């Protein structure tokens, strides 16, 4: 780390974290749009799914290492890890309906989908990507975890009181 970064106060570091997350999300969206314009929506979603299948494992492993989350740490490990995902500083997420063997995770406000809604665009159909992303993330934390979609665009129940919802169980 360089001297300029070491000298920053906590508020500036927090603001930088938010900027980094926004920049990452902007790049992800611009990459997707470029592929969509060049090759069509189906190919863009296919390639996005392939990228997320790899990225979600990398992200989970880095979170586990940095925050001391052990492999095989079950639902408690997953709940902790979900709080450290890059977009967790941008989106509003909630855990609901917890039991000993399951919990539900909801993206109550999603920066991408909220922006589309503000622009009067249809919600981005991210379910096929989300299935790969969330299942891969959870499996990296603990291979026993099963992931099921509660609702995600284009599902009719998505976008009302949540943008996407996932049930994780062991």
C-alpha cells in the first residue's frame, strides 16, 4: 500500500470502497451491454453466466480468507460471507425466515434494477445468472448448502417488495 492510501482517514476509505463497488458494477454493466450489442441478449447472458460461475467462487474464497470463514461453515458462514460481497455496500439486502436448517436472502434494493425502474425500463432478466452465481457462492462456503430461487426477474413476484430472493438450506 502506498503512503497516500495509508494516510487516508476511515471516512475517505469507506467512500473509496463505495466508489470501487460502483466502478466494478459499471464495468460489469458496460461489458454486458457491449456483448449484447455485438452478439445479442442470449449470447450476452450465456457469457455473463460463464463469467459469474468463475467470479463467484473467486469472490467467496477471498471473503473466506480475509474474514476467517472456514470451508464447511454452514449457513452461519454463508450469512457472514453475504455481508462482505462487493455489491453489499450498494444494495439493500435482508435475511428473513431463519430456521436451524435454512434462511431466505432478499435483495430488497438492487442498484441495477432500481436504475432500470427509474428509467422506465423492464427489469433485467437476471435469474439464469443468479442461479449460477448464488449457488456457486453458497457451495464454495459449504458444499452441503442447497440454493433455490424464491423469485428473480423475469419472475412475476420479483420487483414488488424485493428484486431477488434465494432460499439456502442444509
